C-alpha cells in the first residue's frame, strides 16, 4: 500500500468512526488462534494492527436505494451543504473516495453487516 493510499484510508476511517464503521482486519484471527485467546475488545486493542491490514466495508454509490438517492440529490442541491453531505455519506457507509476501486475497502452490498 502506497503512502497516498494509507493517507486516504486513514482520513476516510477517521471520518467514519463516529458512525460505527465495520472493518475487516487481516491477520487478527491467526494472531488470536496462535495465542489461544478468545476474541474480545481488550484483546483486539492489545494487538498490533497496521493500516495495511484494515479494509472497511463500504457500499458503492451505485447501490443507493431510490429513497437514499432522492435524499442525496436534495442534499447536493442545498447551498453550503458540504459538511452535511459528507456526514450523510459517512453515516450510510457509502464509498465516495474511491476506496473500493483502489482495493482499499470491501464491497458491503448484500453482506447485511450494517
């Protein structure tokens, strides 16, 4: 992963954290089974997790429902709505930075994780 890709991913994840973004963290299962410890939040926090190992589950913009699409269109027509617009996309876990295309995220369409 390039430095530019890491920066994009860190910025994206930072903005999504308040909204409960879910991520796949590669290598965690293997580290836990090697140590023989059951998963819990304290164990996860104690493990060394690098940004290279993290891929958020996001939805492509093309997967918006009709209702979401109407809300989205109304938001972008409102003057000075950029913060609300970005927050709305983050709340609904849409990929607007192109992470899916770059292989930095996992397509959550049909996974029923949110």
